[in-house]
């Protein structure tokens, strides 16, 4: 239990430093249409979570389960670096998507070459089809988590529960460590709103979630439930934009989070309610994925 606790404490400390000292100004927010609040904040939350996770993994040692997770770590670091570049330079959407897809394909081939058989239940069969389907799923989930990170505490709170769910399904100690590290950031983000995950943290979170669902071969319905609001909030925004004949990748305050925040008068109560709903969805997803609950259609 030491490794997750160290991951939590280090992420918490670094997040406080990013929120309250000049360290946070190394990478600071600019105005963005997706964000409910336009107040300035540090974008180093993802780096704080990554540092906490790395410290926890090092403390846990190089056991067989952790060694088997090397491709997963590389995938998360790749999406973190892609997001960090986007935070700093505002990459065009197509560049971010293509780069993410290339990285995801490389990860799928790496895992497949190691005999992991990462194609999830219900995905297209066949080498090429399953590789492309899995890579699209990773890229899509990474960007969905990024879209869901639009009010304080929402993406990180939901992410903690989803990562914990993957750990409980047998995803390995790395998911427990990552969940605790994300929890350290969540505490500061919810309390102050002066440090964000940024694209770096949100893309890495989504990639970790997708990779875990693929590795564990979670059935599609259970996978959607385990992703919960990280899937449903972006789906709500994208469907609205398509119905209004707007470009779905153009940002705006038309998410479910934004609508609820306006109704409740503040973002934090909205995030709390959505995290509660997300937790219920994760519990149902866990029951389905573990066979304790069956759906008959």
C-alpha cells in the first residue's frame, strides 16, 4: 500500500506547488472556448499526476505484473507528451488526432507482438481490422477524456473511479497507483481550481482507460459504463453540435457539465453530482464485467 500512498502525496504536493507558486506559471492557461471558467490556472496538473505515478511505480519495484505494463506506461507517456505539446502550442485538431492514432497503432502492435491479445470482445476480428479498431478506440477515448475536462474536478474525479474500477477488474497495481496519484491532483483541483490537468493529463488518462478496457477484454456495454461520464459528456456535446450543424471539434460551453453548472449556479456542485452518477455507472460496469450481473436483451 506504500506505493499508492506515496503517489497520492507527491501528486498532492506538486499540485499545491503548481497552484500556489510561480512553478505553475511555466505553463499557464490561455482563453479556451471549452472551459467554463476563463480564469487563469496552471496546466501542470498532468505533470504532477505523472510524477506521482512514476514515483509509485518505482517504489513498487519491477515485479512481473509491473514489467508487463511497460507498453502501457509508454502509451501514457506518449499521450502525455502529445498533450503537453498541444497545451504549449495549440496544435491543429487533425495533427493531434493523426499523431495519437499513429501512437495507438504502435502500442496495439507492440501488445499484440507480446501475445497480449488486446482486441476487446465485440470488436472486428482479423489482424488489420482489430488493430485499427483498437487504435481508433484508444485515440477516441483519449480525446473524449480531454473534452470531458472542462470544469473543475470533473474529469479527475471520474478518472479516479474508472482507474480504480480497472484495478478491481485485475488491471494490475499500476492502475491503483495511477488512481491514487490522480486523487492527489483531484483534491487540489476541487479545492482551488487553480491547476488543471491540461491536455497532457486528460489525454494520458483517456489512453490509460482505453488500454485497460482493451487489455482486460471488457465487453462493450460494461466498457461504456466504466468510462461513464468521460464518454457520456463528450457524446452529449458532439451530438448537440451535429444536430445544430456545427463542427463537433469546435469547442464551446455546450457540454452536459456546463448545462448542469449553469442550473446549479456553480461548477463544483455540478461536478460532484456527475461524479456520483459516474460512480454508480462504474459499479454497474464492474458487476457486468465480472459476471455478477447479466443483461438479457
